[in-house]
C-alpha cells in the first residue's frame, strides 16, 4: 500500500514538474517610443484656443544610461499656417531623452484664428527616427501611436 502511494505521489510530482515549463510567455522587453493623449492618436481643438499645450512623447524601456536623440516632424495641413494658427515652441525637431527621462513634451502655442472648414486643418506630429535604432510606435506591424494628429475645428 505504501509503495502504491509513493508511486502515485511521484507520478503527480513529475507531472507538475514537466508541465511547469510549458507555454511560458516571454515578455516584450524591447524599448519603444510612442505619442498619444489619453490613449488616443488624435485630438480636436477649438479654433478659438489661445494657449500653449504639451504633447508628450513617451519612452517605454528599462533604465537607459546613454542619452537618446529622437527626431520628429510636424506636418501641417493646407488649412493652417505656422505663425498664424499656431507656433512650435521648441526651435529644433529633436527630443533628447537623458538617462532617467521617460517622457518629453512637444509644445505648441495655439493662436485664436478662424479656419476654413473645407481645408485640411490638421497638425500631425510624426516620430521619425532615433540614434539608437529603437522601435517607433507601439510594438506590432501597425506602428500605432507613431504619429499624433491634432485637428483644429
């Protein structure tokens, strides 16, 4: 009887040991840059808005010990004009993520100015590249949140 119990216990124990290593999920552990506002890739703003707004770029990673330079572009639709409808506060189109920094703002000063609804009244911030070849946008083939669209209404 004792022998049967020992065999059953060993069988159950070996079953647990062999099943513990199956189907382990490997976490995604690669760094990436992305931009959003409240998990959305676009936002509407009023044409009467007259203030400076920060649009944050995020860096999802473990602690980095070297600064990383991220380049971005600002694409303006044919219905808006820089200097008339808005101003970019920063003078360069680069963000430097120093060690310990995981978000950096792109600041736009919006100016109250009427718009033509028939035109493209958008400003799109597009993350372009970085000096460490880190992924831009959320992981996956769609590269979601690699650009952020602001629509002036």
